[in-house]
C-alpha cells in the first residue's frame, strides 16, 4: 500500500491561530480524505479532498474553518483556522485507490489548543 | 440510525481465548467491508477485507451475512499483542457516498496474561 507522510505529527497552539497539516503520498491516489478523532471517540469525516476543485465537506464542517487544498494526486493540506480548545483532536488523512478499496491512513497529527 | 453499529465492549479475555466481535450495517447495497485495528494513540490500520464467502487470515476469520447485514470477526488463540480497538467498516454504495467508508465506533479488546 501507499506510504503516507503526515506532518506535523503533533503541535500545541494558541487559540485564535491557524495550523496547516500536510499529507504527502508516495504514489498517485484517486481519493484523499481528512478525518478528526477525539479521545475515545470514533473517526469523524471532515471532508473529501478533490484534486483541482473544492473539497466536499461533511455536515458540521465548513470551508472557512477547515480549508483544504489538493493541488495534485499525491498531496493535500488541511488548515484548522481560528483554533479553539474544542479543536484539540487527532487529525488524520487517508487515501483510497478506488470506490471499493480500503483506505490507508497517515500517522495523524495530535493537536492541542491552549 | 448509524451506518455501522458495533458491540461496544470492552472485551477482556485471557491469552489463548477465542473472542468474536459483531457488527451490523444499515445500507443493504454496500459492497465492501473491512475490519481495521487501531492501537492506542495510533492510526487505524487495515486488518482484513471481508468477502461474501467468508475469509481467514491466520488466527482471524471474518464472516459476512448479507441477508442479515451482519459482519463478524473471530480471533482464535488470542495474544497479548491483539489488544487494540477493532473497527468495523462499510462502504457507501452510490452517488456522492460512493467510495466513502463508514466506520463503527470500535470494540475494545484487552488480552491479559
């Protein structure tokens, strides 16, 4: 399966600031996704990162808060904007090669907001 | 109604035990099914795909019952290293949900010596 590099692996940020998380894949992939996972909770899909067009956001997530870029088939970024303590979570990118294929995840970014 | 429902656990079993996890899904048109494993503070990793005829990978056996919309995972001869959270995963079937995977909340397993 593809090798997925996500960075930073962790960060501690001040409220009101923004952080951009990068996801780099070692091969071209069809689909890329961004998830959030809060402690003890299941994965929550934030959005599907679409190459060359605007991301598709899930209910409860908006572009102004979580802008996403996907300039090519191997790279995507997620920005968490105007952070508050409620944004403290693990953020994960995943990739999928086809509609019926499994997803593979990056190592995750552990974000804490003070 | 949630797309995927799982036994919440936790399951605490001794080494060598056999343990089974169950999962139900709501979309009868789903085509792909998976079990993932997630260790504490780590990302989910694919454990195995689940095929209609059932499939086995070493000590792990997965079964699918389409009529009942039910998936199971059986772990035989449990090892300490099997301690983790097991996630049941089902795909969306059409349109805007095609390709999207729906994750269950996970079942926590602890294997003790």
